[in-house]
C-alpha cells in the first residue's frame, strides 16, 4: 500500500536528507580568526575580498572580478556597466529565476522574453533572433539548473545582432560546455554566492569580465572610495572615484571568507554531486513516465544547482500533479514542486501597474505564449542535490519509492 494511505513512509531516514552548506569546525575556526584580526570592513581591493576575486578569476581564467553583496547586485552591476538606458531592450529567458531580469527594471530597460527549450529549460537561440528589434542592446542567458545553454548558437546570435552576452551562472558554478567552463563565453558573467548556492558566502555575488571599461564602471557603481581610486584608471572616470556612482554593493568580508573556503572544496563537491546525481538520473530513467534531467554528452552540469525532473502527463493517468507530489512526500521522499515559474506567470511582470513605481514605462507584451517553458515547468519537481557519498543507499530508496508511486498511481484516484 502506498504510504499516503498506510501513514508509514517507505524512506525512513529522518529529514532533512540534505542540509546546505555543510558545517565543519575548520570553517568556524577560519571565521573566528578573521574576526579576531579586527578588520571588519575593507574599503579597498584587499583582504579576503581580494583573495576571493583572484581565486575566482583564476579558476575561470578571466581578467577582472568584482565580488558584491548578492547575485542580484552582480547582475545589476553587469547591466549598468553596459550603459543600458531607458527604452533599451534586453533579450532574456522567460524561464529563469526572477533576479536574472528584475535589475533591468531599475534601469528602465525592457526585458523581452524568449521561450525555453522544453527538454533543457534553457533559452532557445531561435527565439533570440526572432524577438530582436532595433532597440535590442544585449542578451542575458541563464544556465538553468546547471545545464549549459547551447553556447555555439548563442554566440552566433550575439554576432549576428552585434550585441553582448551576459551569462547568469548562478545555477551553474563549474558546469562545462564542450569542455569550456560556463562564465567564460559571455562579455560578462555573474554568479550568486547566496547560502543555497554551492559557493555560499551567506549573501554575496561575483561578476567576471575581460573588459576594462566594464570593470571600471562596475567598480564605480558600487565600490566608491579607496577601491575606485586604485582600480579606475581611465582619465574621465577617475575624477568620480571619491563618490563613484554612489551605490555600495560590497560583499561582507566574512562572507568572502566563507566563499573562499568553499572554493577549496568546490571541485570535490562537484565530483560527489556528479556521482550521486547520475545514480539518481540512471535510476529514474528506468521508471516509465519519469523524465530525469537531460545532459548531452558535450556538457556537464557542474554543481547541479537543483535536481529538477518531470513526470509525463500520461504517466499521471489523470491523477493531479499535486496529489502525485503529496504521495511522493508521504513516502518520505523530499520532493517539492519547483518555485521557479516562467516570468510571464509572476505578478510583477504580469501586471504592468506593479512596475509603475519604478518609473517603468515600456509595455511588456504578454499576448505571447511560451509553450516551451510551460511544457518544461508544468509537471516539474525537485529532489535534493545530494552531496555526501554516504547518501548512495538513500538515493536507491528514493528511486524505489518513486517507482512505487508511479506503478500504483491508480490508487491515488481515492484521493480528493
Ligand atoms: C540565486 C540566483 C540569483 C540571485 O542571487 P542572489 O544572491 O539571491 O541575489 C540570480 N539568478 C539566478 C539564476 C539565481 O539562481
């Protein structure tokens, strides 16, 4: 009998099955050491912030790094540094985390949404070409759930349109496309270092570029004072160093320490996730009607931020998706419906009045439907991103429990 009726979960392990970030005594000691040193604010490019930026830039073999207070701040810095203006348009995925796009609204820039590939969830290149207009100034892409966008095609679009690419790599630390790391393709790349991400600063973000002008503008935007005085060398910008452009977007130094520690463990975490989550993929692939995350042989999913799989409508046999998820949860499986929805379904974007407070005047056209994003998301659910190799038997229990629910799906007709 399914657990939803018997009340006895088949997966017995107590929850949560994964907690992130992992806590360890070395990290605690390092934080205390840094705190005792007494320097709690760095105004220049120095201390753990400098170390983090150097480590991150070196890892990706890019010239300039700026650590900031959040992934959202990194994206805002990127858009600002491209000197986007009110009335400009930026091509953006309709299926992404909202913060990929919301900073544009604060610049008066109109996001023009592009549909997703229903297999990968990533922005579709042909949509980019179709939705471009004379006002299009840039393309932002997100490597959703760690799966790299088709960079060959995206680079082709960028060349055709003569506009820069920004990569939102906040799901995809360490992912590769044809053996090249994501974050090394675009003119600018941004990562969130928020606590749930694989390199967790608690709160933080980082931006990489090889373009000196972009670097200096981003520096002036959020790092006025000493850092701007030493880092901004272009004559006409230098005189702004004292005030910058007036925002303050610095990362907390203890956050930078946390991120630095995580960078040392990053490669081994990625390796473990790849072993464990491929075990989960292989197991799920043997259950008819369950669609595990797709990875082509020329890509790797790096940190696998979020393990998103789907169930085919026909496998549900008219049982509602939410009852299916409830049945999985009753088995003791930590399944949840993903909270990342296509942006045209979110009130901020759906109701233009919500944006008036930002002085935002451009219309967003929502007459368009986005069937690819709809197909990818309407029956998508998330399982934990296991990182500890000891979870192997637990993963097998997950696979068995999910198979049980799918095989006995008709029993769920008894539910309301
Ligand atoms: C987490 C995330 C962000 C925002 O990062 P914050 O650090 O929370 O501001 C942006 N884009 C994507 C794809 C994310 O996953």
